[in-house]
C-alpha cells in the first residue's frame, strides 16, 4: 500500500458487476460535489466520502475512504453537516473521476481523458452536477470503462 493523501473531493460508489465502483467528484467549493453525492444516495448509490477523500494505492489500483472525523457525514446546503441519509460504504476502488462544472456544455465527441490520482491514471469526464441526467451519465461512463482499467 502506498502513502495516503487527502483530496478536496467527494467519493460516491455504484455496485456494478458485483463490485463497488467509485467516482471521485472534483470541483471548487460550491461546484455541486455534495449536491451530486446526495442525489446519488437518493438514487441507490453509496456515499463513501464528502468533501475530503483519503486516497491510497494498492496493487495498481486507487482506493478512497472518508477521513475518520468525516465518516458518514455529508454537507447539505441549508442544513449544514449532517449524518448521511443512507448507509455509507467504508471504502471503494476509484474507477472514474468527474470534474464538476455547472452549466458547462459537454463536448459531443470528447477525446479520452484521465486524471492522476495517487500516481495512477484514472478515466475522467466533465459533468454538470445539476443536470437532470448527471447520474445516468456517470452510470454509463462506469459501464463503458474497459474491464481491465
């Protein structure tokens, strides 16, 4: 296992092919990380970490979890930091990253993009977290990742 690092991001996970696949959500404060995480939890995804993610590598894969003081908590604008409204996942493999950019027009035919997380290249996309189809797009992106990636 490599050294751990804390990222300003949120981590959500969806079960697919009998494994939990994590999506690391990046963006500045107010970009919609917690908003999308809450929307995901309400749609059956699991929250792993909100606002801060502890990442590490193991056997050529990146993993993430919440720092202990933030485990099981989510920030909901207008309510503050509260207990997550559904069971959380202790950790998961990070399979995809999403740079959140509200109201940014997505490219029709984007080239493959990657972000470096804990020294590893992870598939990346840009996403409007307030778009009605944001979770559908994340699900499709996860389903279309190569199996070995």
